[in-house]
């Protein structure tokens, strides 16, 4: 799951990025509001963590601009403990949630997972298709109740397809969800991961739509 982190404090930003990566996220970190708005307009991220006190353009302006532009990426705002008016303003401008500094990383990860699930129309915390279930917080996959060992990337590909169950995703779309800046992507990486997933979970789970991409059908048997 690819996340945009907009935080200008170097120490806090580095800690948040490291902690979110440890929780299984891919994190792109920006340090000012102008770049944050540019990246959010590109809509390459599944969620954003947005500090309100950003240089060049503050977080409330970023929120206002992207929502006016029709960008619906879930946004979780960071705020100081005593900044109730800022929290209210951020939520009124289109933020989806907020966390208070200092940030608890487990809470932040859980809130991000919930935001991404809800934005994809998946209200349940565990994603399922047929006998396959995936818990994005515990990073556990079960098939018929039995654990299945997946690599980090295999898990992320499966997570991405389950979040968008019923929708065909191209290879490029899957890559955009899997890789943050600075990662070199091999041309056949997605195909290799899907091949391994089919071997481990059955060939019928992930279907190929020729010339378009891949899909997991909703409530596949």
C-alpha cells in the first residue's frame, strides 16, 4: 500500500516513514505543501498523512485545493494536541481522519488501513474471496483456515487486488500501488508475483483480462 507522507519536521518525518515501512507500507515523503498538492493531484497514492503546518502552503490549503479539484484520496491529518480548531477545520475541508502528535505508529497504521478499506468500499477489516482471506494489519493470509506464506510483494499484490475486487487493474496500476520512489521495477515483476500467487492459492483466484490486466471477482467461490 503506497502512502504519501507530508511532514516538514525531519526527525518526526524520518521516524514516521521508518515506522510505516515497518508496518508494511510503501512511503513517499515530501516536506512542503506545494509538492504535497502536486503529488496528491497525481493520485498515485492510496492514502496520505498530511501535517497542517507545512511550509510554502499549509495543509488546510492543500486539502481545499485537492478536494476542489475532485481528488478523493483519503487524507489523515496530523495535528498538535491543543489544536482543536485546526482539527475541525481540516475535517470540514475534506480530511477523512486525524491523529494527534505525538503519533502512536500502531494507531496510525490501523487508521490508514481503515481509510483505504472504506475508500475502496470494503467495510470489513479482513478481505475475503472464496476461501482466501487477508488481514492487512496482521499481514496474514489464510486459505480454508490454513496460513499461506507469501513474500512481502506477493502479499501486497494480493492486498491490492482484493481491495479492488470486481475491478480490473492494469500492470501499471498495480505497480503504482506497490512501489514508492527510488524502487527500480523489473518489467515482469507483477506477472511473476501473480504467477506465484496462483501456485500458492489456486489458478482460479486471480483472473487475467487479456490486454487489460488482472481481477479478483467479488465473492469468488
